[in-house]
């Protein structure tokens, strides 16, 4: 209830300023006096406390963002630090996101901006730049954007991690031919700028564009597949290897917001399992949502990726396990079957939102996800082996790349064949807000029925061997 109150308060901050910290200090003593009774009044006070905290945090952040209003549609000069490696956009500009923004008059700005322009050969994560151009309102998690800016790199801040990432990308390009090298970079680090347009179109038509983006849901699926495969080993070995996998993934992807959210959810559940505790998955998802939204309320206000992440988490961590528990079978013995089911559940959870926002869908999306997404963990593993071989031993990397070549070609061929079917991609679907909410209401009802019929309501079982014996997902 506290988490839901905080998220509600953050949303209300867009309407107007909250009551401030004074109201929080008024509610807190009343809550402490009634919390032991676990009465209805205590529940209401917890909700009020959460709303007050969220509303206060959101109001403070709104005041910071107000600094952008006077400079929109104005030509400005700012200094900033690149948050990611730049890529070339369709207009041949170097495009990247940046934070730590300071105007030329010394005023600091909160949030992030999208920069695109010319003047530098390349910009890497951590580089400090000066950009001059016209500032427009931003989209999603960005407070502003500048296109066709004049960009100058003032300081390079190379780090060991960024150097490893750059060498890793070069290793993949050495080991794998086109278009497999850019495809595996899309799978691993979300770099899809160099993927041929034909392959991008195929993936879009069959609903697989999400696999070449840095996806937190993909990391969640990979971690759960790893836990299945390591379930028969000791708890310490399983925990160590899974945490190592998350660390490597963060290293390769550059710690994007989506991956950090997924890593947070995964680490919390792994830590709870290691110490013999269990997290209800809904509480775990709400906790991650509260932490990220309180850190940057713009996620809740306008970041579509934030919503898609948590909808996919719900499908993977709640709907999928409930389906497995209701209809037990080979899900627990086959990592591929389990990944396929979780991918379908994530697709079901995100589809109404995608239809409402973008108004388009693939008629073969579920089929494509079953045939392709189930192999993503293996494809990422084999792609990593191939890239490391190209990075460490270019002369002999051919011996290590053929498994990745076979699997990656299979995935692209499936997308190409399905994309060639007539009328496979539908556009212009005007799903209204109420229609979207109605679909999610049906999904919620279906989930509630599965939960009610589930013999164990604790949802996340922390020991994999225990979950197998009881017919539930770890």
C-alpha cells in the first residue's frame, strides 16, 4: 500500500504542488500509534503517507524542471557529459544522450537531453562536450533535445569499462560477418544503428524489434533460465554465477535504465533466495518502480520504456509462473520451454499498451516470439563467446564462431520468412485509453483466477529444487 501511495503521489505532482513535508510529519505519528493494530485506519494512514512522500518528491522535481521553460525554442550553448556512446542517426548526425547539464551562464539543469549534431569524429560515454543549437522540448525521459548542433569534445574521460566495451564490439565485428555482427550487438548491447534496414524491417513486421534493444525483460528471462540450469548445484554456486552474469551484462550494455531496473529486481530476488526469504513478486516490482521513479520522476510521467519494462516484468514474474503452476508439465525441465512461455506472457502484458500508444501490431508476433525469443539466452551466450574470440584471438576465432553463426542465421531467417507473409503487419489500430484499460482488466481478472486456484499464494519460491518438487517456478 505504501508503494502504491508513493507512485500515486508522484503522479499527482503533475497536477500541482503537494502539501509539503509538514503533512508527512503530521501523518507519521498517527501511523506509528495505529500500525500495531493493523486496522483499516492504519492502512489509510500508510496510503496517505505514501501519497504525501510521492507528491512532495514530485513537486520538488517539477520545480527543478521549470528551469527549462524559459529557454525552449531558444539558441543556447551548454556543456554536458555523454551518458552513452554516440551513434549515427538517419540524418548522419552523431546522436547521444547527455546529463550533468550546465548552461553557459553557469546555471545547472536537472534531467537529461538528447543531442545530435556535427563537429566531432566520435563521442564516447563519459566524454565532456559543449553543444550549441536550438533547444526543443524532449520526448519520454528527456527534458530537451537539440538537433544539428555544433558539438565540440572538451575532455575525454576514458574508463576501463568503456575500453573493454569498445574492444568487445570490435571483436564481434572481427569474428562475425554482416549482418550477424550488428545483429548480435543489438542482442547484447542494444546497438542497432549498423543493422541493415531490411533486417530492421523484418524484425518490426514480426514483432521482434524488442530483441535488438537493451531490454530489461530479456535480462530477467536470461537470469531465470540460468537459475533453472543451475538449480541442481549448490545455492552458493548458483547465486555467485547468476550475479556474475548480471555484472557482465551490465558491463556490456553500459548500464542503461532498462537494464538497471531488471538488475535491481533480479538482485533483490536472488538475495532473498540466498538468505531463505521469499518476495511476493508484485511487491518486488512495486519496490523497483518506487526506487526508480523517486530517483527520476520523469520515468513515471512520460517514459514509455519504463512502463513497458514493468509490464514485461509482470508477465515474466507473475503471469508466467501462475500459468506454469496451473498447468504443470515440461516447463520446469526445459529452459527453452520456460523462456518461451515467459516471453509470451511478457508479450501479452505489453501488447495493449503498444496498441494504444503506437497503434500497430504483428499478426505473427506470438509465433515469432516462440520461435526466436526462446533462443535468446543461448544466442547471447554464443554471441559473447564469438565476440571474445574475435577480441582475444582473431586468428583462430573461426573455430569458436560457427555455433553463433548457425543460431543467428536461424533467427534472422525466421524473421525474414514470417515477414514475407501477406498482411502480416497491421497499422492504424486506434485503441483508446478505455479499451486498453478494459483489456488490462481482463488480464487482471485472469491473473486473479489463476492466483486464487494456486495452492501456494507466495508466488516466488526461493529454492529452485523446492519449486520443482512443488510444481512452481523458482
